[in-house]
C-alpha cells in the first residue's frame, strides 16, 4: 500500500501555496496561486474573500495529482492573520470585502479610543497594543458598515471571522476559529482563551457574530469541494502563518527565535515570563510579564492538545512590501532590484518605510515614511540597499526587545521570501551582532502546519521532528561593535524624524 501524505495549504497575503508532504517529511509537490489586493482609499487595503477561497481550490488542484488524492491522510491550513471577513451564515456569501491586516482606515478611531484610556484594558486582557493592524477595529468598521444596529449579528444571521475561520466555513459545520488566530484579534482574553465581554463592548462586537474558539488541532470540519480530495478528508491542524513558521523551526524548544521576512515581518519567540491575568475585577490592571516589555505583543502560538504555548512577538508592517513598492515605482521586477543592490556600496541613505505608520517596537500609527541622506549621486541601487538595511534594522529593534523577554538571542532563524537576498542576511547579522540562519526552505509556514498535521495523523512524533534536518545557511557578523553602534544611531535618528 502506498504511504500516506499530508497536504498543507498556506493562505498568505500575496499568494496561496500548497505543499504535499510524504511520511518522511519530504515535499512531494507544490503549487502557488497569486491573490490580488486593492487599495480603494488612502491607507485602505482590501482583498476578495471569494478570490481567497478560489485560490485555495486552485492551489490544491495544481498540487495534488488525482492518483495521490486518496493517500492524503489529513490537511493543515496556515493563514495570514488579523485580516477579517464578514459573511452571510445561510448562504456563505461575503457581506463585504476582506479587510487586510495592512489596512489603516481605523487609525483615527484608534486614536480616539486611546484618548479615553482604553489602551490599558486592551493590552492587559488581549496582550495587544491598541493599533489598527489588529482585527477588533476592523470588526467594528465592518459591522458599522453592513449591520449598523447589530440586529442581524445578534440574530445569528452574520458570521465574522479571521481567514482561517472563513476558509473552514467553506466546508460546513460550526462557525469556529483556531485559538492562535483568535489571540490576534484584540478580542480574546489570553487567560481564559475566550472572547472578553469588556472588549466586545468596547469595540461594539456582539458575541453571537463570532466563532467558537478551538485548539490548533480542532475539532475542525472535514474538507468539502476541494478537488481532487475526497469530501471528508480531515483537517488536522490550523495555525496562523507566523506561528506555523515558528513550529517548522522547532520553536517549541527553548531559545529559538525566528524572523519571517514576508510582506511584513513577524519576529517571535515562545515563552518569556508567564502571563499573569491579575485581579479579574480590575479592568485597568496591567499584568507583569512579556506584555510589559516595550514593543512586544503577547499571543498564543498554538495549542496541539497539551495546552497553549505562549509567545512574545513584534510585528513590522513593511519589509518585503517595501521592496515590491520600489519595484512598482521603478517598473521592474523585485529580483532585478535585489540583484542591483547586492553590490551597492554604502551611500549614507536611510529609508524608514513607515507606510501606514510604524509597527513594533514603536507602535506609532502617525509615523510617516522618510528617506534621508539623498544626494544627486544617489542611484536606484543605493535606494534599494537602504530599503534592505531598513528591513534589517527594524527586525533588530524587535529582537533587542525579545532579548529582554526571553534572554539573550544568539542565533536568529530566518524564513520567508525576502531571505533570498544574501545582502539582507549579511546586513541582518551585521546590525544585530548575531548569527543569522537562513532556511533553505522558503515555505516554512506550510511546512510547519504540515508538521503539526502529521503529528495528529501519527505519521511522526515530536522527537522525530526535532531530529529532522532542515538545511540552513549561517551568516556571521562582519563588522565591529563601534561600527554597529554608529549605524544603529544613524538609523534611530532617521526613525526619530519619521515620528515627528
């Protein structure tokens, strides 16, 4: 009998990827389908929820040969986080656009809430800073627009959910959301792992419109209408994309810190001081723990049946998106720009890509993009090199905060599409003063959720995953501490200008 297979689907911001993995953890086949985004107004970023679902169907059809379909023991899904969808419960039709995690339309409302002192409650309960990147204010905007009196929400006629919840709804069954994705909404109490009524009231979200929170191992509905898979193939694992990449790095082990270089970047570590919920009667209580480390969020990485794994994380809005923006601006491919930047010399240019403000560790929605040090001799290659340097500096600012939460970070595990730039990896090592291990596999989010699904299918054990070799290339720092300090000071001066 042919050996079983695991199918992993990673629904990301720019594409949906599918990987078919055999019982030895080897990738048998893969496919990718691009997905579009629209920008109907300044700071607005939307996608079509229906297009996302169809991209999943197309990626699976391209990845899985019909002869392999009956061998698929289970499916894992990873997904972009914080993006939000509102849909009709009866028909499954989207009620409006998917509001992207990149979207900034709620920035003004965010400032209004902060002025009331609500930020303390939000951070103490949800672990998140009050920032428009997260889902809660997106939920309020969607409901204000499509159900302003909340009548249909309270009657159970509408469903609101993150991308995992939306995709799972295509298979029928109960309205559910995976706990790690739920923890990124700003509506979940990390202590109880349930929706918090104070936050629901603050953001105007009826409990009836939200899904039930389940573990990363489910239970989830089996697949339906996902040819060539037979209906009923079990969904065995669901994770947010950054969480899945962390799992692929073996992130349950102490001391592992990873940075994903995608459209934006997530820098994550498991652990840190345990979350202390404090007196539940005191909504203003700020617990001790990783939430008090400047610039970091608390969230739940995953729960595979042994209880939730706590995570500390910093999120950067624009890393790979900065390079793709420059590619659009100059009308060339991103790979052309990266190749030009490989040999560009230092030009004293600093680029702070505060598109829609700055994320971690600053969390400043009012910061504006800044380029300093331009001269008449500055050319395209120097500008792209400055953009790559900005990626490295932003990541290091977050890693420095993680140092405080989990202890000294000596090696940074790197994954994501932008790691193909050797210059970026060397820059990261130089500005960090740390070794950077570049994964040889770019699709770690898909591999991580495949690892988790294979665990549930009993195709391998956690010990076998720890022993599994995933090749990586290591970059070592190549500048001294004085030069590193000089570069960091110049970068932080540019950040200061962006935040004025």
